[in-house]
């Protein structure tokens, strides 16, 4: 972690000879100082590998701003057939949080935001319940209550999308949000919606995973942070972790232990995403920690 | 975890034949229903072992209340030379939290209290800074600012003790409280003050443990929840945990990772303590998880 | 862990008032010294709970031998409707190991046996390949090669059963044995066959779990030690653990990491089983660690 | 992990603009195909940072052999003031193992060697006891018994050094070798001797760490793989891990749990070292996992 302003270049392209040389050569040519860089070849012996990279360049070392960086890098990226993005550490990401009634992930995220550990903007919190309004508003963050029922799902999620867009949200975080998004929401914000699922996927997909885990008698329970796609609980996994339980733990105990893992896994996964450390590839992720 | 009212008997005595029979026989004689029970012999082959136990009895199964339980059990305890206590799950423990400026443990504890995961009373929060007043008061919890400097330490801690006593505190939690308690405070509340230290003790005692860990180049960092005694960072350890770091992590990264471990370890250690799961023995603890 | 000779009583019965008092009272009456004891009520608030227990009694403290212990305890057990067994720490368990070609679990188990960490007899090793004969025989352990193909499965497993019976085996350990047991084997030795499965069950049941895990892009892989039943990979779980991987790990890397988890989980699960720490209940286990 | 032949370039130099460009440019110029590459700036905002790198290049992609690679890269390295080495995946590292009486690490290493998980040569095993001769020789590996007492320490270690040199050893592994090396041995093979210490350093330096851990009442115990220097247990840490214990664990239990951690940590640390993934920097390591 460094605190000087920097630009992050993250992307992927077909593997071939000379990729790093081309990209780092471009940066060196402009006297760019590389603070951190990571590379990964997906399947280096196959001949059909894809190459992933993430590079942080000190902003002050470059003779131009981010727009000019983008313009000048474009031919290089085109030559390499790269999917890429460039971001500026000085421009805070805008994270909209969706919650229901459970507060543990919300408290955790707001504590990280309050202490600037997560250096983001939270333009608003959206909820299908009104329960957490006071807590959110005390922090000076707007709170929108959008009731969601079986008969108004499409309209309700249209409102969620309107609020997200109005807030210029970059990322939508489902912080134990207990409603399944409509396909339209999923399709509108690909790789921009992050969920925390309360099981170690692919075990215990769907509802009541702790009950399922209790029935099966597993000795560890977990949580999974993943991108949301139209397939429920099937999106690319960003981060996971587990905690040990034993026969003396009831479902309620498992729920309690699980909350701690959920908070930690969501916070780590969200941070990776916000720092452009997560690159997707099909249904998998490359995470440059 | 069960939610019916129960009494918890926790204690220890010299090891000998028939302890469990004597205690469980007493309970069975009164038709007491044992919900959970744990036993431990400290050094069972030595001939000088100490015996530890913790028993939860369903309150409604007994024909008398907790005071009568206490009266009737007294002769048994005397016969066994037992140090013991009896507590009532219906009587919430009163936990006074001491904080400085860092908010992560406070947010974490208040989230657990808010959701009733920690079923306690928090009669007040005491701090040597005024920074967290608003957050605490928003929760309806009184906040006391007691400035502490080098020249008023004794007086300031006398005030802390006065506030704790006035609040009828059972347990004092140092939730990243950055002042060293006076010997008088330590002596007044033995086994009632819980600290979270930001290292995996006994490594990195004292100030700036993450800087020490960075210098030494360790590959895991940790946190330790322990009882406070007059010897700094030397009290009996209740709970510990670690998290993996690597060469790319700066001291700031370690501080950030460390917070997550601190929160989790403090919450677990505090819960064990509040549920009378921790029995001390010299400078060590028996923790009946 | 203690090294004095002791008897272990392990069993379960319907929950009611006075179970511990009855059992520990019986032991105390005969001056039995309890070294270690554990109790668990499966569902203590339901009214239909089952009660589990495991008690170690110092052999020398009792005025009779294990047969007399068994005789005298029988009426108590009958009264409590208990399923129970009594074992003698001086009588080594006889563990027959089944392997295929992979050696990591075998090396690990023989190292533990050689150093007396696992204080067992290994009357023989059985394999469907001849590859590990030399290593086993060097340790002075008989090695039986029983080729198993699609056309001789029933006969081959009849031979395995004959060898196991001839060896007076107590427990059969599948130490990465790559053949599915016939239903007859499963039915003949209930709760006496232990397998190590190379995934964190219930994820990735069946063949090539590491390939499945690679496809799904999970961030942790695991292993599961379980009792073998006629349902493939569905038996009661004894022990599990996981290890972190990331995008840079190939299937081969996962196989390699997985071996370390497999060895550790099998060794722990087997130890719990051999020390009568595992009690089954439907498709779940109580493990008194 | 890949199995095609490759060269590994590993080194460090003062940080400045253009390092990656210069090195990867050199490789690209010769059509070198990069399989894997890692970079790290020690302290990127200080102006006095050191830059670390490790690059794997597919051997068949280059028009010359490793000697010519070395010759041609020399001017680049000189220009960058780089400390570097170049190794060939086809040339197996020669690992000499030193043991005493405890076998667990030896069994573990030989199992990994036997299965080619560790693709190394083991030219000999050296021990101050004769106990493990048969096991080692069964594997076709020469075994040298060099008795070491207080009165022959210097001569004995001179013999160890002679045997190591005669075996053309690259790396010396102390696999629970219970003798302290003489300063001369330490000085002769800097960063080539790897030890496994049975505690989570810096806690519990020196003798009987598990006894120390038992006395202190810690809740996790660990092991540390580190380079050996003249300062006992103070060398740069390569890898560490821990395992949870509790009040019921005796010193003997801790020894047993500890063995599992020792094996795993030694195997991981050794692998990192053999794959040139470990770069030292003062008393710390950069480990490119």
C-alpha cells in the first residue's frame, strides 16, 4: 500500500513474446516509475494462453495526465489486442451498498469507510427495509428505502437502478441483501456487482446454507465473495474463507461464526475489486493480491 | 448455544476420585437438567492435578432459584475445596468499554450488541479522547471523556474506576485503549479486565508491535486477547489468532490486516469470558469453548 | 494425552435428567479415577435430544479388570438405553491400510507408526498395485497385492475381506485407495472403514475433484476424512481442512497442495477414531477432540 | 508449475525508472517467452528502494543456451547494479539432509522425493546418530554417521562440510537436526542452509520451545523455516505456520501437533528456496510464491 497518487493499468491480452517489454517499455519511455506490477499467464504451456497484468505507475513521474496516458497507450493496447482499463488513485470509487435487516456487514463497511481504511465515497445505501436508516443517516449517508415484494420486483429494481445511476455508482455491494436481483440488473452492471454468499461455494448454493451445512455435518463453514451474474451463486469467485465448527455448534452458532467470516471475506474481496486487482476470465478470476 | 434460561456453575478444585459424581449427583438429586458440561484435569497423572468444570443447568428444571441453588451447593463446594461461581443467563452482564481513537473494535462490539449477538448491557463507554462520542451516543449509550496525561494518570484512573463502579460494571474491555492502566486498577478488578493486544504474544510485547513484526520479517501476524494484570502484556491468554502476510505488505498493510484479527479475537475472547467459559490457573487459562 | 493405562467408555443414550450422575456415580463407587471426560447433548432444548459421552478411567484405580467393568456397567447401560463400548488403552488397535499407487498417505502413516505417535498394530497393507511392496515390507509389515479390475471386483473384494478378517483388523483405512468398495464390504464393517477424500465435501463429489475445483475457480481446496458407507462420498464426516490457493496454481499445484491436507486430515481423523473420540449419529459425527 | 524446461533469472538491484523494461526488453529481443514473472519494490516511496525480480523464460524459445544467456545478460545486470543468478530447471538441485533421531521430516522429504514432487537429487543424508540408516539406505541414498559430542564439534562439522562438498551439495537442510552448527559452517554456506525451528519465531527461541509455549499458555503453536546464520534462530524467515491447541493439550500433544506443522513448513520453505523464489534482503526475505 502506498499513498502517493498513482495510476493503475489493468488488463489482459492473448499471450505472446514481448508483452511485458512492450508495456513496460512504453512506461519507461515516458519516465514512468512503476510502484507495483503483477503478471500472470493463464495456461503458459498451451499455446493459447491469456496474459493478465496490473501495473501501478507513480502519477508525478509521468509528464502527462491520465487522459493523455490513455490516448498514448491506446495504440499499444490495440497492437496487443488488450482489454484494459486505467484508473486514478486520486479519484475515489463510488460504492452503493444494498442491505436488508442484518447489520453486521454494514457496520463493518462503515467502520472501514469512517477510518479511511476504505478510501471510497458511499453516495447512498439502499434497503428493502427501513431498519438501518438511522445508523446510515447518522454517518451522513443518504438512505433509500425501496420495499420489494413478489408483485413489484421489476419496478422496485428499476428504482434501485435509477438510484444507483443517479448516485453515479461504480460498484454495487450486496451486504447481506436478501433479495435476488432481476436479470436486468445483472445484465446492466457486469463485473460491477459484488455479493457475499454465506457458504463456501460451490457447497450449499441457495437458501439457508447454514441449515444445509448443519444437516451435512461439515466441520468447517465458510463464505464466498463473488461477482453477481444472472446465475444465482454461480458468478466468478473473488475471495473465500472458512472457520472451524464442531458438533456442539447449533445452526445459531454457525450463523454467528459465519457473520465474522462474511464480514472479513466481503471486505477483502471488495478491496481487491476497488483496487482493480480482480480480472475476470470466463467464470474465474485472477486476483493480484 | 441455547436460549432457555440456565444457570452456569464454573469452578475448580483439587483433583480426586468422585468429583463429577458429587457435583452431578447434587444436580440430579434436584432434577436439574444439564444442558452442557465440560471437565478438565490439569495434569491428570501428577497426583497434584487441579480439576476444572463448567456446567449449564436448565433453570426451569430446578425446584428453587439461584440463591437457593447457591446455598444448597455451598456444602458440596466446601467439601471439594472448590473455587466457584454461579451465574444466571437471564441476568445480563454489564460491560464497560474503554477506547481511544481507533474505532474498529468499538464498531464491531456495538454491532454485536445491537444485533443481540452479544446479549449484554453496555452501561457506558469511557475514552481518553472525545472522538467517538457521537457514534456511542447515537446508540443511546452514555459516553464519558476522561482525558489522561502523564501528570494526571492516577487521578484520571481513579475517575475511570469511579465511573466503572457507578455503572455497576462486571467486565472492563480495553478495545484498543492506548493507555497503560495503573497498578491500582489492575489490582481492583482481577480477571475482570480484558485487553486486545495487537501481536501474537509473547512476540512483540509493548509498543508498535506491527513495526517490530515488520522489522523481523515474520510471515504471519496476530492478536491476543488476555486478562490484564500489573505486568504489561503478561496476563493469562484467553484467545489468539493470526493472519498471513508477505513481503509486499507494508507496516500500514499489517495494521489494516491486524485490525481484522483484533476484532475477531477480542469478540471471541470476550464471549468466552462473559459465558463463564474461562477459568484461570496461575498465568494460564482453561477455556471451555 | 496420558500414557498410563486407561479404559475408555464411549456411548450415547436418550437424554434425560441424571445421566452423568448415574455413570460417574458408578465409576466413583468403584474408586475409578476419571482422567478425561466429555459430554454432549445433541439438541438440548428439543425434549428429544440424544446424549453422548466419552470417559477415560485410570485402569489401576479400579478394583477389577475390563471384563468385570463391562459386566458391572451393563445394568447401568441397560437402564439408560445406552449404545456403548469399552476399550483398553493397553490393547493396540489393528489397522489395515489399503493403498493404490500414491504414496504420500502411506509414508505419513508409517512415519507416525514408526515413531509410536500412532500406537497401533499394522498387521498388513493391501494394494491393487504392487508398487509400494518394497517400502511396506522394509518396515516388516506384510504386503498383499490384490489386483482389481472391472471383471473381478466382487472376487477381489472378497479376498480383501478375507485378508482383513485373517489379520483381525479393527479398522480399514483407505489411504488414497482408488477403487470404490463393493456394497458388501461397506455393509460388513460399519463405522470401521475410514476414507480420505480429496475435496472439501460436499463440494466436488466423485472423480477428479481438483479438476472440478480448478474449473470452478475456488480460492481454497480441502480434504475430508469420513466413514465409508454404500453412498459414495456421503458418509459421516470426521474431519476436514482446507488450504489457500490462487489463480497461479495449476491442477498439478492443487494436487500437490492437496496431498499435504489429505495427510494431515487423514491422520487426525484416524486418531480420533482409534481413540474412540468419534460417535456417529445418523449421518453426522460427534468428535470429542 | 510447468514442466517444460525453463531458465529462472532471480535478482535485485537499486530501484529506478525502467528496470522491467530493460530486463524484459532484453528477453523479448531474443524472442524469450516469459512463463512467469514477479517484481517487488521494497519501499517504493522512499527514493532508496531496492527492486526484486524473478522471471522464468521457456528454454526452447531462446536461440542460445544458459551460458550464452548469462554472457549476454551480464552487461544489462552490470548497468542495473544487479545481484543475480540464473538457473536451469533441467539441472536438479542437490540437497543434503541432516537429521538426528526424529524421523518425521525425513519421511516427509523422502516421500516427496520418491514421488518426484520434489524433483531433486539427494546425494546423501548425514546424521549424528545411526538410527535412520536403514530407512535412508533402503531408498538407495548413502547415509553418513558423524557422531557429534562436545569434545569433537569442530572436527565433526569439518567432516560434515567435507561430505557436503564431496556430494556437490547445493543446499543443506536441517530436518530436525539437533546440533548447533559451528560458525564456520554457517559462514561457508550463506543462504544455502535451511532449518526448521519448532516454534513461531521470534517466540520461544532456543531449546524446548514447546515447553516454553506450554508454560506461557499460548493458544496456537507454530514452526518456522529460516536460513541459518551464526545467530541462533535469528536468520531470515522463509515460511511459518501455526496450529490451534487448547488447555487440554499436554506438552506431548503439542510436540505431536508441532511435527505436522514442521513438516509442512519445511517442505514449503525448501520448495521456495529450490525454485529460486526466495531473495534475501538484510535479515528479511522476499518470497515470490
